[in-house]
């Protein structure tokens, strides 16, 4: 029984780390977010209509309009009309 509980706990912990923040580009043209995670910057290009997951352990994101936000890894960024909103 103890072995089962440990295995179930490990699956729950592993499942939580697999998910991260997501970004949805609802525009008809590509948009770019700049993600700073662990001290390194990466450009995250989103094609029109694309959804991507990123930032599993927290990061900073620079939005298309230049605003910078801190994410914990559970948020959804929705880009529409060139404006990004965190939900």
C-alpha cells in the first residue's frame, strides 16, 4: 500500500511540472514574445492562430507592446489585436 501511495505522489508531482504557461495568438499575423527564463532570453514566435506552452517554472515575458510581466507558469497569455492579456 505504501509503495502505491509513493508512486501516486510521484506521478502527481511529475504531472505538475509538465505544465507551464501558454500563449495563444488570436491575430491573423505572427506575434513575438520575449521570454526570460533562468537568465537567458528567447524569442517565442507565434504564428497566426498558434498556441504554445512554455515557462514551466516561472519566467518574465516581454509582450508585443513592450510591457514586461512575471509569470509563475500557470497563466495563459492571449494575444488579440496586437495586445497581450494575461488570463
